[in-house]
């Protein structure tokens, strides 16, 4: 099976507070480190596990700039056989639809049976996978938590739905799936693996090679644009207790009792 | 102002809460709007759903089709693509179904797409300015959307207050005939119900809910002791289940259970919206988190900046003290 | 020899049987040679290991640990028993050889052992055989009746080894009996021929002789033949059977000790004899299949006597984690025996983890070194664990909980993913900075001493108090010191021990450069893990001292005076593994405590090189092994047993684990934990009191647990 995984490089924000820059139009990025989006990493692992079972290759693609090569290499160290960087100054300022159009350009150059994305980027909106599928007229499923390859070009998949329940469907190939975290246990990529792929050239493709026009991508084509970032007022709702630990505990007990929580 | 359509979610004959929230959102976009609700399904239950929706929306389009007995996003996208006029604004709830449906729908309708909106800022000419959150809710962003050729917007569940019923029920239009034969390349097979556990967290008045701040499995006992003292149940957020510290059935949130307690103690929970989406019925929320910037403090009623591993035992002893006094 | 004429029958037996005896000898020796040759096959196929250097030092080890049985008395009963058996074997070796020859040449006497010397030797061997025989009886009774717990085999590790052990012990008893019988018949025959001869008084041969003297010459001859045959059969059977079980150590121990690792402080390199640059060409790291162990490590497997001392001291085993060093070895030995059989094709190259080992087993080791400190045969464990981990890392098989910190170490230089710029934030408190300014050598190089803080002490709110105390002590004695701040990355100590060698090398190279640029002439650290890394894993650095050594030196130089300690408290020192066992710093921290006037100090039962690990530092804090009771909880109970109310340690990770354990054990208010630097900071007699009361350390916001 030929699998394409669409990945994104995002700032790793889990352990550090995000602050706004002085202009207020972006977050302060100087001290952030970037890595692959978490659910995209699960998607690559899932692709590798499928290929290990049924054969085929895994390619990873990203839309971005030179610094994004780093995440492609990491996924290649994980086991992906090809990394593709889609880059062009014209791509700058693309909205979700623009990104999906760029990816569509690449998908149509290849012959992929299955396209995977992460369910959502840290700074994203869980949109590109569904858009890409619609543009390609491929079936789509989001929040996928298991994949089983069936005969006759079909997959059996499960999606995460409310109440912790899982919705099981059958889906025809080729299709696009967005992968939820927890679907597998991604393997570790060590320094040795990264060093081994350090010098493999990563092919890049621009707008003209993908048959894209400014009407489809970039800021001119974007119907949706982010105006600014802001930090919502802190503790807007919450009344912050500032006593000693003991006083705070006492007050909480009284509040719980007052709300009828102590019977 | 373009016409506003709302996709109405329902399941097993029960109308989803989002129906009432989405008309509120529509009114925020345009106070004078008369949004059209689209109810898709099949069977006898559809009538009563439509009747309920008519109490909220001035106009209801009903599409009944055997193929739609289960809400298959691919088929519903096909139906909406057929009946929604180009250039309209379509609102969908940002839940597991909306994530499945809306992005592709926007492509098929050739409309702009804005996902997971938590507030409407303004509408000027063809530009709708909305508020979204990024980086797990740590920062918000204003987003401008050109709706000249229409838009599909998903609204975060719980972000918009519900509205009153209309004085007179809206009109019902049956659009079933406009929908041709339907086939899908993704076919629904079954639902696997999550394993049940000893405790039904949806039935408790008080929940002691723990998040990543509990740090390790052994510390769950600290929360259990407090819950025991309070006569409450222990629930949790997704990371705790992912780490296998508690069963899935204890998870509150969009991928877990929806709970309606009176008092909700959020302990070491940062307050991602996926978690908050599972808290309904406007409980009194007490948040304890060592990070003073945790988004949970924005939605909580009372907040304490402290380490739960230290604070919860203190709280437990206070509860026991009170109980002891009461017993005497 | 007139005695011979008196025993014509015996002579006839012997001469007629000589063909048979030759057959026994030749067959026995050939079998043994074949078996040993087969056992050597995996060693030949294994990875290389450089063990042929420093012959004098190795010979010294043989004298001390093999001939001197140095580690045996650590377990009194078993140790004394073993020393007696070992001594008996050494004494009897010559006699066994003589007896072999006597079989074909009855009158043979070992040169030099005729006359008085021979008499003396016979007396000694009579008693030796008797003692060994009795030891076997005692050992069997111990196994059957007293059943020492460390010999038990938990179900998860397979079947009990008891019957095998008893079988072997019995065989040795038979050997001794047969030997004694043979000697007794010879003596009895001499008595018959009016040449009064007596075996050593009250020895086993003497007792047997007492019976035999009554018998006819022909009966004696029969017994002589029977004793001889039984002796030879038992001898060769044992020789050829031992390589199939736990007694192979009789043959291998000498070699195992000669080739034992000489510098235990240095971790095994990924491959012997490769430079850092050459590592890039190595396809596969670590041990994945059996043959990727070095030949010495396979010799270790053969040499294990299954005495259980390693596991008896292993904290992971004690806590019920899936690791027991004893079975790490015996499972590998069983694998070797199964896949390198006596006949047929050898080896299959299957992965060890997932087959004989589980992933959890390999990650459960805290690398505390208690097993190695105990092993009488100097078997190595840490290098094997690290090699197995290198293999897991290379295949990407890393627990999810460890991936995040490893990735953060790669991108941020600390396991918590904290921003580098916050590394020196502990120096900034408004109560601290004005009284104890700390130089930033990354900005202004040139201080005499570098304080290497390391990740946990820099970022963890609780541990920052250790950093501040250390800084105040350095400042109190007028030391010109500074820190690297954001230029300091994690020492990589646990990164290396968790098998991520290349990441360790990147951290090491970065830090080495930063240290060089700082211009510091010496390094002090308050973290034994950093201490061990800088001292033993890094190269070409200025001299490194742990803060306890530094303080002890200052006390000796009269630079520090102390206020009297709280007389109501009882202190005990918990030896951090990487300070004590791995670097032999036991006395300095105790000297520091004893320099504080009025300080009551007790020792825990397990202290110094038998110290019991706190549960493991560094990345171990991120790993959640399955365990019945936390290791740290066991440790604080030991402190309570010793009557201590304050555990003093000198390692931030011990602090994390022990403070947590005090809470889990429900000993809050009864036992507290303090770092040696904090205690010293508290007790220093200052003209002006310190600004921070170290006893009231905020407990919240502790990262990384």
C-alpha cells in the first residue's frame, strides 16, 4: 500500500507558557522549540505499522519552508521512505483551503492508496484532511482510532465519538483519514536514526510544479485570515482564593456545603 | 447579509443541545437573522425532532431518506451540497460529527471555512470577525472571514448560551424530494460502547475530577480519599485515561462522558475545551491548579493556585473535620 | 611396598581392570573437552571485549577474589560454607589427580609427597574430604530445611533450581565418600599386611577404616575397587555435568575473575575499540541478540553460581519490579544452553527482548550497582542492562513516558522541556540574590570554581533550595565560583545509562565546550549523577568534586564552624549510589555530619556499599515500573527501623524519592529528609544569619514527577 502522511511542524508548547510578542500579532516564538505535531506522529507510526503488515511505502509531506525539513527527516528516521517538502513564496499566507490545495497538487502527482493526517495541529483547526478529501473526491473519516486493512481495497476503521464510544465503518480506498492520538504507541527516534538521514536530500516542489495558481493558494486566495493573538483576561470567572492552604481548604469545604455538595 | 443555515444534530430520537446553541450563535452574527434549520434523518422519530426544532427556528427544512437512518457525514454532506444555496452561511457544531462533515462541506459549497469558533466579534460588510483558541486554549486569536461567497462555520459546544423558544413554531418544509439516490464510500457498521465501570460519573452531584496534575497513578488515591469523604465520585480528563491511570468510563469531555454535577472540583486540570465540553448543567466549578495561567480559571467560579498533591489531603482532612463535628 | 603382596586380589582387579580404567579416563577427558569446546562456540561468535591488559592487576584480582574468596564472608553462613568447600577442593585437587594415576599405577606417589610430607598431606586431605563431605550435608539440609529466601525462584522466572542444586551437592558428597572409602581400604589393607597404618583421627577415611579392618582381604579389595570406580565415575560425571548447570563456575570462576572489568566506574562503550566518529558507521547499537553480548558477558552467564546475592540486594527485585539480576543471568544461560546445544546447529539470532526478557525488565534497573558490589564472581550487570537498552533505543522500543523527556533533552537540554533561559532563575530570588550573588560564567568567564548545577537542581522548585544552599556554602568559605546558566545542559548521566549514547555524546560535547570556555580550574557539583558523569563519563575536564568532599575539605582546613545540632533529632546518612558505590565517597559526608557538634548519628542496617537505592534518579523518575511497594518507601522504613528522625542525603533524586516515600509511608512528622548541603547551610555558624530558613521550603510546584 502506498501511504502519504501529511505532517506539520509546530511549536512545542506543552511545558512552557505561551506569551505574546510585543506587537501582539503573534506569539513570542524566539524561545520556542519546534517539533512534529503530536497526532501527525501517531499518523506516521500507524502508516509504518500498516506497511509492516501489508507491504508498501510511507511518504511524508509537509507544506512549509526549509526549516520544516527537520520534521520530515525525523519521520524518515522513524521509517518513512520518502520526505517531500512543498515550498514556494507564493504559498505564504495560505489558509486551510490553500494548504489543502497544495497537498492536492502533490497527491495528484503520485499514486497513493491512503492519505493520513493528524487529527489537529496544536495551532490548527482539524480542517485540512477533510478539505483535501473533498477536493480529491476521496472518502474521509476523522478522529480515527483504529485501522484494519480488508481485502478488495477496503479498510475497517473506528472513530472516536462521544461517551468514549467508537463508531466502526468500512471505507473504500483511496481515502483520507485523520488520526487521533493514542491509536498506537509511536516508536522512539534516537539521535542515531536522525544522524543517519541527515544528509539525504529532500526534494522540494513549488507552485508551478504542482500546477497551482495564485488564485488557489497564498494570502490572495485566503478567505480566512488571523488578525491577531490575544490572551483572554485571566481569572475572568474565577474568584481566586489567596489565603493560606488551610484557609483555602476551609473556604472550599464551606462552598461545597453551601452548594449542597455535602450530604 | 447572506442567509444562515444550521445543521441540526440528533441521535436516537433525541435533539442535540447544539440546536439551541447554534441559533444563539446565528443571532450573534446577525441579530435580525431568521436562520433555517436543516433536519436530516429517517423514520417516525424525525417528526418529533422537527417539532422540537420548530420551537427554536422560524423555518425548518426536513429531509427524510432511508439511507440517512444513521448520520453518515459523507451522505449528509451530499444532501447539504444539494439543498443549501451557494453564498449562504452554514453553522455546524464543532463535535466529532462536525469535524467529520464541515471541512469537506465548505469545499463542496465553495465557501470559506472557520472551525471551532468560541465567540462572534463583529460583522462588517462581508467580513465576519470571530474568536478562536489556539495552543490548547493558552492564547486566543481574532480571525477574519470573507463570507462573500458563503461560509461554513463550526461552533464550539457550550460556547453560546441557548435561546428562549419562539412564540410561535416555525414553518416546516419537506425537502426530501430534492435529494436523489444516495450511496456512500464509507459505510457505517456498528457502535462499540465503551466498557462500563463500577461508577457512573454522570449520576453524581459532586465530582472530584483529576487531570495531568495528579502526576502519577499512585496519587489517584489522594483524589479517591477526598471523594470518599465528600461522598463524591472521581472523574478525570483525557491525559489521565491515556496514561491508563483511570478507566475510560471516568473521563469527562467530548471524547468521554457528559456530566451534570452540582459541584465540580477540577484538580490539576488545565481546562482544554474538549474537557469542558463534557461539563453541562452549569455546575459550581472549583479549580485547583499550580499554574496560575491555566485556562480552567477562566471558566471556574472559584480558583486556587496550589499543588493538588498538597491541597487535596488538606481539603480531605477539613471535610472529615466537618463531618466529625456534624456527627457529634 | 610390602602391602601390595598382601593384597594380591586387589592388584589383580587393578591390572585386569586397567583397560576399563583407561577407558574411563580417556572417555571422561574427551567428553569434557568436547563439552567445553561447544560451550566456547558462543564466546567465539560474540562481540569483542578488551580484557587482556594489566595482567598484574588481574592476577591480584584472582588472588583476592578467587583464591582469597574476598566477597564470600558478606554472607556469613553461606560464605563460611563456601570457603571451607573451596579450600577443601584446592587441597583435594592434588589427591584427585594422584588417585587418577593410582588407577593405572597402583604404587604411584606424587613426587615430593613421600615420607613425612606425604603423611602430612594425607592427614590434611583426610580432614579436607571430611569437611567437604560435612559441608555438603549442611548445604543440603540448608536447602531442604532452612530454605534461605534468596534461593527461591518466583514463578515468573520459571522452575525452582533446588533439585539440581541438591543433586550436585549429593554428587560431591558421593565423591568425597568414594575418595575416603578408597583411602580407607588402602589403609585397611596395610593393617592386614601387618603394616599398621591409620588415617587421620576421626576423619571420614578413619571411620571407614575402623569398619573395614574387620573385613577379609578380599572384601577390602572389593571395596577398594568399588571406591575407586565410584570416585572416578563421580569425578568424570561431575566434570562433564557441571557445564550444564550452576556448578560450571568451578571451572569458569578463575577465568571470570581474571578477565573481570578492572575499572568499574567506566561504562562499557557501544563497541570496544571504536572512536566517537567511527560510531556513525555502526549499523546496530547495543545488544539485541545473544551474540551481541561480548564474550566476557557470556562467560559471566556461565559463571553465575545462582547464589542469589545480587537479587537479594537488588532494590528493583525487593520492590517487586519485573527485574531480578540473578534471573537476568540464568535466563541468558538457559538461552545459551538451548540455542548452542551439544549436537546440531548453533544459534538462531532471535531478539532477546520479547523472548527471554521483557521490556519492563530492562527498564526497571536503577543502575544502583548493589548486585555488582555483592557478586563473589564479579559478574557485571550494569553494562549488560545498558547494552540491552541501547538495543531497545536503536529499535525505537522506548516507553512512551520516556520519549517526551528524551526529546526534550535533545531539543532543550533538559528532560522537562523548560526554556534554557530559565536555567539560572534559582539565583534570582529577592531574598537570595542580594546576599549571595552568583556569577554567570557563560557571560563573564574567569571564576576559579564552576558549580555544575544540572537539570533537576536548576528547575525543580524544591531542589533549587539545594542549589542555593550550595551557593551559600561556597560563598561562605570565600570560594570564587560561578555557574554556566543557560549554557549548561543536562549532564546526560541518565541519558547514557538509558542507552541513548549519541544524545549523551551531544550533551557531553556541548557541556565540555562550555566548561572549557568558562575558564574554571575546578568543578563542584551537588548532584552525584552529574558528579559521576563529569568525573567518569566526560574526558579532559578540570578536577571534579562533590559538594560533600568540598565541605569535608573545608572543615579539615578549619574554614567552616558549626552551631550545635538539635539534640532531639537522630540523623542517618543515606548513601546515594553514584556517590558511594560508584565513586567510593562514603567517609566525607559522614565526616561532615560528625563535625557538627552534638549531632546524633546512627547507621541504617544497609549502608555504605550495601546502601539501598532510593528508587532511581534522572529518567527513572519518568518511568513507571510495575511494583508492589515503592523502593523509596522501603528505604524510609529502614531509616525508621534504625531510629532516625532525619534522613540526610546528598543527591537531589534521593530527595525526590525519599520525600515522596515519607508521605506514602505515612511517616510525615516522624521522619524528614534534608540534603547535606542544606543541613550544612543551616548549621554554619555565621556572623549574620542566613536569609533563607532552609527548613521551610515551599513544597508546591515540583516538576518532573
